[in-house]
């Protein structure tokens, strides 16, 4: 089952035009798989802003779609990645003389970068799946 990238309506896999809004379905760029825990319209409207949250520390979605539960889910993850990067960077600077902390720090920063890419892809796909570890962390923005 596919979803219209313009209005979020369910569409058959082989249609070229959405029967609900009439717009052309682009050749598959990112197949949207809306997460049932969020509103399909919310995902269709706000997934681009949710994705941009990872590149702006959550600022763009907080300005553009503060009421979107889907975008705020991703803002939380973006903020935890941001906080994680700061904590790791500070620890690397303060404990630079220990050698082991900077080495582990680089590994952590690479992992955080991978999480960020995963978050971007999931936001675009309409997925609300949690990134590793983030599920256990407190919610910053509701
Ligand atoms: Zn449509």
C-alpha cells in the first residue's frame, strides 16, 4: 500500500494520479510508510520539516509545525543527538590527555552521525520508530 505524497491518502500501487487530490504521483523518491501511532495527515504535511529538524537542532519544526506530534517526536531525537554531540565533544576536550576518551569520543560522534542519518530517513519515510537508546531518554518537547 502506498500513500499520496501530497495529501496522504491511501492509493493503489500502480496509479499515476492521486484519486483524492488529483495530483501526479511522482516516480518513487521516498516511499512513505506512515507510522500508525501518528496521524497520516500530520506525517504527510510535516515530514519535510521533521527531517529538517535533524539539520537545525529541531529549530525549523519548532517554528513551522509546533503542533505536529510526528515532527516533535523527531525533534526530540534531534535534540538528544545534539546534546550527545556536545557532551562527547566537551568530554573529549577536558579529558584529551587520557587518550582513550578522545578515541572513544570519535567512535561516539560517528555513531551519533549515523543515528542522525537514520533519523532523517525515518522522518522522510513517515516512520516514528525510535533510534537506538533514545526511547529510554526523557521527552524534551511534547
Ligand atoms: Zn493526494
